[in-house]
C-alpha cells in the first residue's frame, strides 16, 4: 500500500468477527505483536481494538448474528455514509446494515457489491481508523476476490472514484495516483462455496518467518510464501477459527 495515512474512499479499518474472540486476540497478539484493549461498556458488545504500539491496527469482535461467518471485514472511509449507501444501491449493490451511529466515534454501515462481496463504510468522527499503515504488523493491502471482474471494475470506481490499473496478471485499485489494493479473479482453484470477499494483507518484516510462526500457532497455509512477479513476497493464511488473511513484505508496495 503506497498510502501511509487514511484517505477518503480508501481502506481505513479492518475488523475480525470471530467465534472465539479470546483465542483470536491471543493468536494475532503473538503473530503481529498487537495489544488488545476491550471496550468495557456493555453496549459495546465486547468490541476490542488491537493496538500496534499505541496505534489502532484492527479490531476483534464476537459474532453478532448466527448467520455471520468468522471473517475479516474491510472498511472504507467515506465523507457521508448515507450518501454512499445510496450510491452502492444505485450501482447494484445491497445493504446488510443501514447506517448507524457508533457512540461519538463515527457512522457505520455494512454493504455488499453486486457479486456479494461484503465490506463496510466508515464516516469518521472521533475515530479515524488505523493509526499506522504499511509497517510490520499493520494493514498493508486489501484485495477483492471475485468471479465478476468486469462488474467489480464498474461498481467500485462508480461508488468510490477508484482508478483501475489492469495487466494480464492482476488489477490494482488506486486513489490520487497511489495504489492501495487489487482484484483477483476466483477461478477453479476456489471451491464454489467460497463467496466473493475482501481479503486484508498485513505487512511483515519476513513472510517466511511469519508463516512458520502462524502455523505453530495453529493457522493453515492457503498460499505458501510466494514471490509475485514485479511485486512483493506474499502468503495467505487461515487463522485457527477459520478467517483468511494475507501477509506481505513491508515496504514492498504494489
């Protein structure tokens, strides 16, 4: 991710909804050096910020509905959540959770693109989102995995104004000349039951060491350490509760 701070219409936060928040806090704390701070207010529902040093890096939450899968959700910063929700619907997307106030922190909504890939919208007030990007242990890239690349390439620029840079191998999303994410077409390697989704990548100082540490902590390796032609070294993991995430070499922006 070439961006080093939260940018309007760019990724601003990632949340892990998990069946075992205590185990997830332990796993990611060991893996990335995150420190957990759980909001003590009963109405916060066990919401836990994961801090890298003193900077917010991510969140861990319990599953709030029986239908909610254990998975990471990527949030994008928007100036007006209600306006963006309307744009999502106009572009063929759907609304899973209407905009709602989150204390004095901001306004939040959960939506999906026309193929069903879920993401959230964050209209910041007191809380802007991640306090660190593209440093070891911090969010480093976001990737859409979809079976409808043309549809995604039409939907997201319409809603967010993203640029689209495509090659035969990969498509990258950008804002103001800086790329922050990409799109991977789901082919036969992906079982039919795996839905389109957004995958966060966290920067690490050494991909191979991180993968070895993650497996010792109980993670599965979905993509072993791989050098991307013209890009960074990456890997994709699945945590012990089943949430997928990626890691890649810090500073090796796409």
